[in-house]
């Protein structure tokens, strides 16, 4: 199936320039739509849904700069790539254009090859940005889905992602690894979508059979994540977040450094966060009690090296009285 050619909106009041741009764009494989004043440019930007706007600064009725500002203020066109075409060369005009939200500039008279190269490069950047926003959006939506189903874990994934990010930084994980860690932390319990509500919200202890179902959630989660493009980077975290350092965890009974680092980190911060918040089967305990428990399980449930790094993080956090939710959001922003 042939891909539809990308559409460029040209806002230019000079008839000869319009004809020239239409020809150039067509030759370069783009479709184009032409308008000759600022107000028409604004309406065409929403009605025609172009992939990019070539916007002359000196338009009648509304200047190109004003059009640019209004497009940026409208949620429908906030991310629409805009190249300003200007006859002015003063740097203050360039600054005004950037302030108005333009992605790039082309000065008249333009070199045709350069103009087309700019168009292609701005479009390429817009596509990459859209992909990144899309991937992150899907992951955030999936994380919300788990929290909606299991209301006791509301905000749990975000908190956990923030703590995991801090512990990951302390452990010297590189930026790519940190991003995978945050995604893994957000999605670690996504497999609970496949576990029945009666089990997730049961107040008493689970029966043998119920436990067997509960223990499937890392495997279900791994399968849910598979279609995501970057799944190979964080799916091991989802699968192995209930492994234990001494090999007594599930689903694969991995031990020690066999357990992927990201899964060891998420396993530790998940356990900590679970202890200090209410669960259907028991009330929340204090941070001090959680630290005692974590120290006791160091070398059994948890990687002792990570416990050593994690305890000071918690103590600092308690000391500075910062809300973990806020920290989590900051870490998320830093990581993605
Ligand atoms: Fe889990």
C-alpha cells in the first residue's frame, strides 16, 4: 500500500512565490495547500491538518509571527511543525520567530535545495517526537489500567517508578537503562489485569489455588508488553520482579545476579512501598518498620548491595519530608 504523501500548508501572499513553492514541493514528493493571508492560514492549519506549515512572516491580515503564536496556543496545532519564511535578516526577527514557537527559519531569497532539506529535517524530527510521545503515552495508559483495576495500588506505580529511578541512579545505571527501569517499574504489575478482582481485593489470606493464579501475573505482564517496540528492554523487569536473591522467588527461581538488575531494583522498592501502604489483607506499617524488615531480608529476598544503597535514599527522603508522589513525577520527567 502506498503511503499518503505528506501535506505542506504554504501561507504566502506573493503569487509567484506560491507557484514556485507548489512546484518545488510537488517535485520533492509532497502535497501542498496554498493560502495567501494570515487568517486563512489559521483556519487551514486546523481544517486541512497539514504535516508542516511554511509560513511567510509578512502576511496580510495577521502576520506570520502572530499566526505562529496562535497555532502554538491551540492544543490542536501545538505540535505542528512550522518553518518561518522571512525576508528580514536581523537577529531580533529570528529571536521573535523562535519566541513565537517556530521550529526553523528560511530566508528569502531561498536556495531551493536548502529549503527542501529544511522541510525534510523538520518533518523527520516531528515524526521521532510523535513516536516518543506515543510510546510513553501507551505505557502511561497501561500503568493507569492496572491502578484502575487494583484500587489499593493507586499511585503505587508512579511512586515506585520514582524510587526505582533514584536507586537506579545510585547503582550507576546509564540513562538508557534508567528509562527502561522507569517503564519496567510503571508496568511491573500490568499482568494483574489478568488476575480476578476477587483475588486482588481479598481481605484474608489467599488459598493455594488463588496464590497459583496470583503468581501468574509476571508472566501475563510480560506477554502484554511484548507488542511494545521497546519491550525487550523492560519486559525482563516485569517477568522477574518477584524473584528473590536466595532463589526462592518466582516465576523462574533465579538467584543472585542471575536476576536482571532492573528486576532486583523494582522488587526491592515494590516491597518497601507495599509495606508502608495499606493492603486489603493488612494495614500500613511505619517507614522504620519497613527498613527493619528490608534489612532483615537483605541477602534473602533482596540484593544486599542494593539494600545498602536504598536505606540512605529512604532516610534522606524522610529527612527532607518530601512527598514521594512529587519525587516520582520529577523522576519520571527526568527519565523520559
Ligand atoms: Fe507484582
